[in-house]
């Protein structure tokens, strides 16, 4: 039998922010993540059309583009490290302080990339510094999403927690749209001017966006549920959130990682590999790629809104399950559309494979992941889970898909099978999870959260103290 200390009852409604404060929080969540992904995806786009000519000039063209994409992978590898570092600090120091730090780090790193001398000017130090700055970008974005999502998650009403949490995810395609269009506009310059200075403008603009995001974030407040936890000095002294996460919530962490694979797979396949595949097959010219990528970002935001709204009505787990079933059913049709070799077919493939699948496998994911963990380790759990899923699901997918096309003699059936396999793993993880969409924020710290993580350790009570076994 388990009993809990008697504490003054707190009305559930008092845990959420007021309308004005909530609007600032949602805008902060959206804008901060948009700025982070503007910088992160801007690098990804520039790696394919600029860096091979600026920082790896003089090499064989194929080798230069390979190395350029290699520096891109550094950012994805660094993301789980960022999730670990900032997740731990966010659970110790607070969501707001860490989010100001992640935006500052990303803004400085991206601005410095735009000011970085070329290889012709400083030799081998140019690519070395480029890789170092990309590493900082990866660490920064690794800590961004979890904190931005949690500020909205922990301040929202229970009835709208899924939609509020999705604002952090909506920021990613919004940042992609902005970065893509900025680079596309600069690409209209003559080649000499574009390579000399045009590509630098979007990176230097990061400084302005950084200042705006910091200003907005400084005006929002912490969630009450975290402030109550941090007010207990004796708990703060002995807590090591990252260690507590691994020790007491291993099942929840595993579910967070595996359930996030399918949404990240959609991004890696359709947001990166499919675009390169279309260009290689002469289906699209580069300018069409940039424009369709931006259009895909718009439709992805729409699908995220629809899916997250549905998750508030039907439950996170149910929407995500159907999203993964849809991904498995659409894998072969989407690959067939890519194989047709027409612009119209490619546009439909992007809509189905990126916007619809990602919207329904990733849109409700933030709230689902947040509901897996108690307040004391929620930043660590959501950040590490999401970033590991991103690295495994998106970081290496383009390279694996390319190899599978070669192994399949040009056929895309093996790529479809890979997609089905990852979606199947996410589906199994979701079936093993419990849906806690209907619980108030303070209830997520009760013993049932331990049951969800598969441990028998005493749970934190709503006031943060441990339950006592009679």
C-alpha cells in the first residue's frame, strides 16, 4: 500500500498560464525554434551548393561534395550531446534560462559561419573552423526543442496541451521555409557574387533573429510546476536529473526514442534524400527544389496543426498510432511516385511522404513525450529522446537510402522497406506506452508515471516529495 504526504490541494486550473502569457509563450516557442532551425537547415542547404566550392575548393568535385555533407553530419551527431547537456541543466536550472542560452549559442555560431574566411584566405583553418561551428550548432539545436516544447507544455491547459506543444515542432518547418527562401533569393545573384558574399547574408542575418528571439524569451515565465520543484533546496542539492532519468525511467526513455523514429525518418527521406534523388534523376532543377522544399514546409505546418488538434480530442497515442500505420501504407506508393520522374508526381510524393506522414507521426510527439516523464527529468527525457530519434532516424537516412538504391539496381523498393521497418518500430513502442493525455500536469508526477517507465521505485508526489511505502 502506498500513501502520500498530505499537502494543500491546488486547483488544477491554476497551473496553466493566463491567455496573454500563453500567447507570449507560444510565440516564444515557435520563434525560438524557427530561428534555431533556420540556422541549422540553412547550413544543410548551403552544404550542397556552396561549401564544396568555398571551403573545399581545389578537390575533385565528387570528393568535395562528399566532405561537405560530412560536415553536415557532424551537426546531427552533436544533437544528442546537446540534448544531454541542456536537458540536464534545464531540469536543474529551469527551462527559460537554458532556452536563452541555446538561441545565443546558435545565433553566434551561425553568424560566425557567415563571416568565416575561405580556404583561399586562411588555408586548412577554414574547414576546421567550419566543422567546429557546425558542432556548436548541433549542440545548440539539441537543447532547443525540448525546452521550447516544455515551456508551452507545462503552461498549457490540459485540453490544449497537444496543440500548444506542437508550436515548437511547427517552428522547424517555418525556419526551413525562411532559410530556404533567403538562400534562394541570394542564389539569383551572378555566380561570382553569390559565392563571394551572397551566401553569407542569410547567415549574418542570424544575429538579428537571435536578438529578437532572446527579447521574446526574456518576457516569458517558468511553469509553476517547475518552480515548485526547484523551490525545494534539499531536492536541488542532491538531484542529478540525467542519472535519475536513466536509472528510474529507462522504459519511458526507450519509448521516447523509438516512437520518434518514424517522424524523423520522414524528414530524412523526404526532406533530404528524395530532393537529391529528384535532382540526380533530372526531374527537377535546383531552383525548383528550393521552392518545392519551402512549399512542403507550409503544408507540413498545416498537417502538424491538424494532427496536434486531433490529439487533444482523441489522445496523443491514438493519433500517433494511426500516423505510423499510414506511413507504412504509404511507403511503396510514395516511392512509386518518386520513380515516375515528373514534377507533379514529386510534389504529391512530398505532400504525402513529408507533410502528411511527418505531421501525423511527429506533430503530437512533443506532448506525448512530455507526458512520459515527471517534472524532475522531463527536460532531459524529452530532449535526449527526441535528439537520439533525430540522429538515428534522419541523420544517416539519406546515406543509407542512397546505398539501398544502388543495391537495388536503381529500384526504390528497399528504401520503402526501410521506411516500413522504422515506422513499425515506432508503432510497437506506441503500443507499449500508456496514453496520459487526459491527466493534469501535476498528475504526471504521480506513481502511475513510474508504472509507465517500468520501474518500481517510489514516485514523486504532486508536490515533488517521494511517496512512502507503508
